[in-house]
DNA sequence: ACTATACGAAATGTCTGACATTTATTCCAG
DNA sequence: CTGGAATAAATGTCAGACATTTCGTATAGT
C-alpha cells in the first residue's frame, strides 16, 4: 500500500533514535511494500514536527540496517526483505519491540535457531569456562524464580534470552557470540504465543536445566540433544513445525 | 597507543562514507586500544579538512557498527572487539578493504566458517533450486576461467566469494543468507597469503567442483564432506589449523 | 581537613537556512 | 519521431549558532 504518512503512526517526541524506531516498526509491519517509495524528508519533518536533521539521522539508521535505500534525486525506497540486515543488533531490538512481529521473519529466525543452536551448544560444552557456567546458571535461576508469577512474563523472557545468549557466548567464537542477539525477537514472540499453554512451563524449565547440566558436564552430545528438545518444544508452541525441510541435520537419509 | 590523529592516516577527499572507511580501517588496524578515547570532532574536522557534518556522519556509521561509543559530554571511546558488530555487512566491507586484516578476526571468522559452512552446504543440497545451481555453476566457471592468469587474482577472489555466497543463498534461509557476506574478508586474506603456493589452484578448483556436484545431485552428506575438504585446504593455506577445538561436529566421538 | 554545592569548561547533540549535486521529466528544435 | 537542453524535485553537503550532558574545579560550609 502506498500508505501516506498520515495513517501509519502518531507523532513522536523523543530523540532521533526514537523516530528511527517508529519508522522501523512501520516498515517491519509491512506498511510499505518492497520497492515502494518512502515519504520524502519534507513530509516526515512536517508530520512528526521534527527538524530535518533528526529525520535525516533517523533515515540514516534505517539505511544502515538495509531497510531503505536512498539515492540523491531519486528518493527513498523500501528494500526487499532479503536485503535487510537481520544480524544487525539494532534490527533485533526493533523486531523485539514490535507487538506483532513479521511472521516470515520469526519463522526464518527460528528455522535458523533450529538448525544452528544445537551445534552451538556442542561448542559451548567444549569451550565453556567457569564464568560462562556461572552466567548460564544465573539465567536459569532467574527463569525458575520468575516462572511462578504470570505478571513477570517480561522478566522471565529476559532471563530466557540471557540463558541462550550465555550459551552463544560460551562458544568462545566472536561470530557465534554476535548471533546470540538474534534470539530476543524469537523468544519474545514465543512468550506471547504460548502464555495460554498451562503447565508447559515446568517442562520447559526442566529441559533448560538439562542443557545446563550437559554443558557443565562437558558432554557435547548430551548438550546437543537437550538443546534439540528445548527447541522442539518451542517449535511446537510456536506452531512453526520445522518449516521448510531439515530439522537439524539429515544423518543419512536424504528424503 | 594514544596515537594522535596526525600519525594514522592522510586526509581524504571523498564523501562521508569514504571518511568512515578511513577511520574504520584505522580502528580495525588496532591504532586505538579498546576503551581509549577517540579524537574529538573538532580535531577530525581540522585534520581531514572536512565539515563537521561529514565527520559526524562518518562517526555515526562507526557507532552503528559498534566500533565506537559516543556519549554527550564525555567524548568518543573505542569499544572492545567483542562488541563489534561483525555480522554487519558494512563491517565485512571494511575488513575486506584492509591490506593487513586483523589477525584475530580472520581466525575467528574462519573458525566460524569451519564449523558452519559444511552444514550450510547440507542445507543447500536439500533446498537448492535451478536458479541457485545456475548461480553456483556460473561462479565456478568464473573461478576456472580466471585461474590461469595470475594478474586476475582479484577477479578470481570475487568469483570465489560468489561461489560460497551462492551456497549460503541456496540454503533458502534469510539468516544464513546474510552470513554469506562474512566471507569476503576471509577469502581475500586467503588469496593474499596463498598466492605463492604453486599448483594448489588446480586442487582447489577440483574440490570446489566436487561441492557443486554434490549439491547438484542433492546429496547432503557428500556436500558436507566436500565442503570440509575445501575448508581444510584453506585452513592449511591460512595456517589456521582448527584453532580452538572442534572441526565440524562430533558425530559420535566426543574426543 | 573533609564534604557538598555551585560554577564553568569541554565534549557531543540539535536546530536552522542556504547551497550543491544527482536524477527524472518536460519541452523544444531538428 | 528522436536528441538534447532546461527545469523540477529529491537527497547530500556546508556553515554557524545554540542546547544539553558530563566532568573537573573552585569555593563555601561544617
């Protein structure tokens, strides 16, 4: 839709970054189709009653994350979802702040986790230091602690993210570590969609603890299996199945 | 080193992005230690004879990639390498343009490839479309074509990157696809370090072709094995070994 | 002597208005 | 109908002033 700037969003009073967040959320929500021209700077200035400077800084952030492409004389166009920098931490923040996450993105990110995270757990089991273990355990304790009260869902999600992020960290590879930031959107989406599932929490906590135990005992195989079980439950809760095709890795049967 | 702005780099005449590249290269080369204060805007303006606007835009890019952190009143400090956004495509470009890449980064990126890429090849063997195959083959032909002439090293590197990138694309997952952009630096580094190795090119081409054949025949296991062989040769050329520990993934033997 | 408050220097953040540059369109001559 | 120059519209850049945050310092009070 060539949605005019009027419809999508109310004005904003925060700094430049707040404006960027507002616009990013609009794009992530699919307000503009790929290839469509974005509103001009002038109009954005007017609509948000912001200086051109703030608008330009905000647009620069969007451009830096691959959401839009700006060329002098032509204007600003929204880029295809394939060109978005999904691994940009800022992007993860934007996605996590979205109330209704882009369905395709959630599926894609989760499919990635499904394939990669068991392997990361293997690495963690081999490379984790005492500090790493402490971090993982601390997150686990936080999850258990905030599990009872349904009013502390947000806190619980934070600890959940911290748990998995700590595992990525424990791989002791900078690249894998960066990917831990991808988790937040998918976990937040999970929490939102599965809150009505009763009693699944105890089960989830138990599975998480098994991952921790396996890593603590330096048992890569067990860590991989336990992580697969955690993700399998999550996949079921999210209704994701293992979307396209391969669950984790085809041992020997191609089809 | 509290290297003054004098020493590191000659002035620049390009746009704002060019300046960002210059500064990024300086940081990636380790001219400033982590936590150290970066030169003030004023000094950068003077040294590069650039307007404050360009300097600010450049610094904003660096900040967006996690290289620096700016806070009003305090100044600009260089962030720790652990906080750099290695998966930001811009970062890959900067690293690729560096004549002497950061040794730790090359090792980390390659360690990541070593662990992940065989798996990506499995995915590609399962999900590749005809178009994907065409893309991979085209890159392979380009590699063969430019292999003979040592003066076309750059072109050869481009085709090499295109080959591996096409495989990441063929996984048909947006997250893995984004990671294909990580390859350029490590491949460029490889080309620079292995140009004196005679006769290794034919061998390398043959291994690449085997990867392609396996994907074309929809054989995930063969694709994984072939990719492992490609990377093993690359690792040997780079002198990386498989640094920390795990080569690809312990099928059943933990050690 | 020590603490607490107030002041001021120094850095980044923001606003404003003008001008430069690139791109697509339009209009006119050939 | 085609080619090219003028024009309009968008983003990119510059310059200067002002606002805001932070830290150090001086000063007064206890």
